């Protein structure tokens, strides 16, 4: 199944409608969304067809009790979700493209794991959590394909064999330097701390020169303008921290998924756009969840392997 934005929205509607918490107003909003365009109706039908194909298993005698990850003043919410079907749906619908790459990639880390790897050319890679990549050395080049996640590259100098990194559409070329690449979904961030790199795409491999103390992003199908590097924020994971300055909540949860294995599903765009500022320990993802629940107008509810996020009225 495709992972288009419309299908992602349809999946989120399906989660809500089968969660036991949907209201009449939610059903009316879904009907309006479906009727807004033929593409919306088609996406919803695809998700409903897969749900029907997977089928519902018998509900447990006692419904699962799930405590919202909010402050203590919130009530306990009861959910009657068939857990086996929910697990299948997570595998079939919500796990992003490339989830299984870690099973056969040359190097990979689990959520919350960080690992340093010495390559045979003398380079050192430090992998953040939930990262997967391939490494290959040929006669005249050294190559890394970063499927997902984040890695710090300390590249051993070798002018005869360039070091090439591909991450999504971005292509990076160096002979010896240090830089960080963060690949999440269709976004790629490059931060250069020593030396310089050439960055571009397969069609324009040397489009930009990025110097030490600079960063550049791939967003919305294009390389953005080179910016000064905010090392305190973008390289905080190397110091065991998460640092956010006015970051959209959707991006915050992208980072958080590297520290904990639960999949995050947003039920509305309003919650995605909320801004987060704060400093948190990398090894305590619940600290971020508590801060978000206590300071932002959102509802967070945890199901097995899944966190639902919605704006609070």
C-alpha cells in the first residue's frame, strides 16, 4: 500500500473510529472529509478494505485499560480495541517504508540504542537510535546508503577515494571531514562540523558547498539555503540530550521515535503544528511525553505499540 499523505489521514481516521472514543462530531467530520474530494473517498475505501480483509478477532473479556500519558489530573480512558487486529494493522498500515530494512542492512540500531562503528578505511560512524545503513568499499570510492535514522560521520582523509553518502534524494561527497546526517521520512538534514562537503542530488551531485559550522536541509523536494549550524540543537543527541527550539510537535515525535519504539499517529493537523521548546534527556522519552501533555493543548493516549495524539478542545 502506498504511504501518501491522503492514505496517512485515512489511516488516522480509521484508528479513531475503531478506538472506542469517536464521537458523533468525529463521524460528521469524517463524512465531510470523505466528501471533500474523490481522492479522499478512494483513500478511505482502501483503508477500510484492508481493515475488512484483516478481520476483527474476538474482543477480550475485559477491555484493555490504557492510561493517557497526561498529567495525573486526567481520567483513565478505557479502550476496547482487538489487540491482534491492531497489531496486524500496525504492520500493514502504519509502519513506514523501510521499517524492515534493519533486518538486512549492514548496520542498524534499535530505538534507544547508540553505537560507534569503526570502518576498515579508518572512518568512524556513530549511529543514533533506529538507524539503518549499508556500507561498501570499491576500488575508487567509499559509499554509505543511509536508509533511515541519524549518523555522525568522522571520515578518514583519502583524496584518492571519495566518501559518498546517499540519504533519500540527498547526495553528499567528501574526502575527509566530519558531519552529521539526519534522515526522517522525506526530510534530510546535513550538519558539517569540520572541513567541508559537496551536497546535491543524483542529477546535480555538486550543487552546494557546505562548510564547517553550516547546515542545509532537504525539504519539499528541494535543497534549502545553507544556514549557520545550530550545533547545540542539531547535535545534542551526541551529548545524550534532545534540544528543541520552536520545533513542530510532529518533528519532535519523529525524533522521539528513535528513543522509544512506539509509533505515533496524529489525529489532526492542529496538533502537528504546535511548537515545542525544551531540553530533555535522550534516554528518558517519557520526560518529553509528560512535558508535552502538561504544557500543550493536546491529548496523548498510549495503546500497545501506539501513541495517539490529538488537539485538546
